């Protein structure tokens, strides 16, 4: 995908965005001044990585497909090319949680390494948790992953999705914080430059899966403030990923579209980097568009379960079975993803993630168009772009690891005092 490079009728002032290279904190101001609205909007997009071409946005998300024996080297070269081209480090993100979510399983040297899930780590001592964090930090560094979408800091009640999948450190905020902090300490010690974005703010404590359907939580803002304690009190974080659960007793919006919940995430530090979950997920789409998204996933499936799911969707929506019907739905899907990107940006998110790379360029254009239509939003765009550049600078890439002008490891970090 390629994004819009310059908005209609937009003129640059000063040098071009690519001519200013961000190597030190003092480079961020001139970089922002040199960038067009469209270039800043591109900086805010995180899309699915591609080892065969240089990224065009500010960050990419990768998994075990990108971190294999042949692909990991290609990824590093593609990201280095993009960073030089854009004049700022391109962040490489991965949701390395351990257990069932292990993105390092094909990384050379780590094929046989066990990364336990948060659920498995519940019985570990603080020293063992610290060692596990250090192991993850080293693996991220070796993989060239500069942003961790984790750890999971959700306190999950029995029977909820996170508990059932072993993805939670505990059932109460106190348990989660007590276990996650030594893990974070070890990770940060082994990899000081990693950008750590905990999830799923304010707390994913529901049975449903928002990747495939709408999920609601009737907690009040006061209840969510208490549940969010691990996110707000953990030391060593740079930001949070917002979940896609809807909260009818807050403002009836998904967390990633909720100004109230994003304000809570920034309450103690306005520089926290705020990242959406996947804005192309079915849980953030209309019922029909969400069904089509799921149908596309299973329509060519080989397993009996996939075929059964496809038949179920076709029974409800016969038009999915025709070429014309699918073309119309892809257009509708694209429009809804663009609207989701605008909602996330307006609510205060800095980084908009889409796993559907077909629409990633449109996400950047949607944000740019919104700011061009409403010039009063330029300050919001500049704030988001600045936080993203601060995170990129910390993550490394073009920035020398040591030496004159190098940013401190905690630059831009969301850290509470000890």
C-alpha cells in the first residue's frame, strides 16, 4: 500500500519532511515543521508488515511470519531503508505475550525457547518473573522488534476470554501489578530502548472476542478507574493499547473511540502513547460489515469448521456469494474502516492500527482529510505526531545507541516515580 504524500493544495514551508532526520530530541520540532499534514497522518498508521517492501507509515506490526530464518533479515533491511527514507526510525511492533501468542517461535536461536503465558507465570516468584521479562527483552532486541504491544495487564475474572486463554497475570488489579512489575523490570533492564505499550486499556474483562463480534462491558467509569490500576501504576511503560469493548455506562463507545477513557489513560502522564486495537476488527464494524470480514476469513477455508462458518454467513447474507456482492461489501468495509480511523484520532489516539493492509493507505488519507477540513485539529495532529516521533526516537533505528546527542533510554517514557 502507498499513502497520500501531500494533500490537495498543501504547500510545504521550509525543507521537506524527508530532509530533516530525527536523531536527537531537538530534531523533533524541525521535523514536524517540515512535514505536510498528509505526512504526519502517515506517521500515525500502523499496518501489517511486509518483508518484501519498505514500510511507508510510521510503524508496522509483525508476527512469526516476519521473524523466520529468511524473513527476519529482509524485515530489518526493509525497515532500515524506510527509516532512512522517512528521516525517522520506523517502529516494528509485535504482540509477544508468551504461551499461545509467541511471535518468536521461528526466530533463529529461539525456536526451542519456551515463553510462558501470563497465566503460567502466575505461580512464579518475583525473581523468576524478572528473568522471564529479561528473556523477552533480549528476544525482542535480537528480532529487531522495537515496540512491544504488551504485556497484558488485564485483571481477568474466571470464565472471561483473557482468563480462558491464559493471557492474564491474575484476577485482581493488585495481583496483576505485583506479578507484572518484576516482569517489566527484567524486560526494561535487558532492553532499555524498547517501547512498551501495555494492553488492553482500561481492562479486558469480558467473555466475548471483539476481534470477531461486538463486546460490551457495563462497568462505570469509577469501576474502570479501579480496574485500570495496573496500567496507571506500573513503572516502565511508554503507553497503552486501547481495547475495542463498548462501555454503555461511560459514553457508549468502544474504548479506542472514547475521549473519557483516553483521558483516563493520560491522566497521570499526558505524553503516554495511545494505540488503538485493530480498527478493521469485526467488533468495531456494523453487523453486516463485521459478518463479511469474518466471511472473508473463512470463505476459502479447508477445515470442516471453516466451511460450516462460511455456509452460515452465506445463509444470512446470500449476496456474499456473488462477485458483485463481495465488491460492494469491500467498498462498505473500506468506508467503515476510514470512519473508525477518524473516530480514533478525534478521541485522542496517537497510532491507528489496521491489520487489513488493503485499507491502510485510506486510513492515513482519512485522518489527513479530516484535519484539512477542520484546521482547528492541526494541534491535535501535531501532538500525536510528536508523541509518535518521541517513541520512534526511543525505539532506535537511526539513533546511535550511545555517544553525543543520543536520547536517554527513558525519553518519552510513561514512567511513574519510584
